[in-house]
């Protein structure tokens, strides 16, 4: 009889112990290590958009012990790679507009949390967080700086492709340049062209030289790794360049005068940090990371970097940023 009672007690203890352990991941991934898969539309090594997302993942691994996985699509098989990621991860982060199949694929994996970077589903999807960025606002500041720094009265921009997101940069850039011109009773011409690739610096260089040959002496690169060619052209031809997405001044501080920052890595880090803490309220929504959030702005390099933009101009730019945040200045956009 005592043996049966002891066996019963042990069985109850085991059941209670298993219940206490939880038997799997909760919404925040606290019970076990969270696996986060980062899927990029092209490939790493651009020192801007995709590498920024990777920096966010690396920081999550260092700070929270998440298990990181990365997939490069190299411009193809986006839907297949999304499914490959969902098969092995608790959170899948898709970086690039190319992952529009997320609307149909994410519901196939209801237990997986998804983040779509740089675009949004047509309607809310319960397990998808869309993060879009007000790159038009940061580009307004870049255009203002470019116009102020130009000696020729002509500035340019090299876009990766003729698409809404790239054109959102361009309309803000153009508006910022004209805002400077109106404020200083001057004229400024803004030109742009498209490389039609995000991975070929040689094409970016050709595009930049074409703009420079037409008079542009400050050129904004909006083309990921293709933009490296813009920097090369600036060094060879003696004009100024503006970086994109990350603070790129370190690449060549003698010609890159500033960068329009779009803090992709920080936004990924902050969203998943909330999830780890048990807050999944962002999922099923679109989060617009604008200038007021601190994810969009201008970078001038690290302390000690060579500076071409004078302090007085930086102060003007800071005041304009506040006016954009307050709504005093409304920046044009290609997005509804």
C-alpha cells in the first residue's frame, strides 16, 4: 500500500514539474531560446540596408541569446526562402519589398511571428508586423544639405530602381533642396537616374559620372551596394556624395559628407525585444518608423571624422527636423 501511495505522489510531482516547465516557447520566447531567421531579398555586404538588418540580429543574439539564422535570396526564390525560414524559426524577418507573398504565406505558419521590412500588407495579418520608414523625411534633410553644399547649383541622386520606395527618397530629396533654394533666394536643379540594380557598383559609378558630367556636384546614393560605385566616382571626379540607410561616412570620409539614416537594425531589435518581453501587440499592425521615432535622420560620421558640413548648417538641419516632427513642414511622399 505504501508503495502505491509513493508511486502516486511521484507521478503527481512529475506532472506538476512538467506544467511548471511550460513544455515549449511562450509568446515572448522566454521558455526556450528564440530562433530568429533574417531573410534578405538580395545579399549582405551592402554596408547599408541589408547589413543594418544583420547588425540588429547580431545585437539580439548578443543581448538576449536568440539563435540567429540568415538567408540570402540573391534576387530570386523569395517565397521558397520564406517557407524555408519559417520551417526552422520562431520569428522570420523579411527585408525588402520583394516579400509580398507574405500575405498568403504567413497564415500558413500561424505559430511563427513575421516582420516585413520596408513594405506593408494590403490588410492586417494577425502574425505579421509591417515596418515602413519615412525615408522621405530624412531625404528632405539630405536634399537641404546637398543644395547648401553645392557650388554648381546642380545636385543628383542615383536610385536602385524606379519603384515607390526609391522614389519616396527622391521626392523628399527634391523638396528639401527646393526648400533651401527658396529660403536663400537661389535656384537649384535636382537630377536623378536609376541603376536598375542594387548589387553592381560599376553601374552605380556610371550613373554617378553621368550626373556629374551634367553638372551635379553632390550626389545621393539610394542603391544599396550599387551605391559603392557612387562613392568611387566621387573620389575620382572630385564631387561630394551622400550615403543611405546607415551612417556610411566611414567608407570614405573625404567625399561622403553625410548619410540619410534609416535604422533598420534598431527597429528590428526593438520590435523583437518587446516580443521577448512578452509584448506581441505590434503584430497585426503597421509600424511607421518616422523622424519622430528616431529611426530616420541624418548622420555625420563618428566623432573625429572629417567634417565638410559646417556647424551652422547642421543647426539649420536640426531645426528643420523639429519642424518636420511637429508637422510644420509636411514632406511629399509616394506612399498613401
